[in-house]
C-alpha cells in the first residue's frame, strides 16, 4: 500500500513524530489517521518510560562563558 506524502505530512504536523515513524504507523493502520495517531502515542509513551529508567552516574558538565 502506498501512502501519499500529504497524509504523512498531515500526521507529522499533528504528532511531531519522525517521517518514517509516521509512514510506518500509517502503513500498519492501513491509512487510518486516528488509529495511526493512537499507535504513535502508545509507542512514544513506551519510549519515554524506557528512557526514564536510565540514570547518568558518570560524566562531567562544563560551562565556558
């Protein structure tokens, strides 16, 4: 199934997700915009949760003014 670039752009404007993420979401939902938005929200929540568990235990922060 080919997704028109206008649909990908519209989904990207609503979700602020990457182009390939929007394209893949539309392909998985067979072009349904609302289901694609829900799918992107579920994926982004999963990514946020996985990144929240990480902690930075080493490193240096410098500022030069």
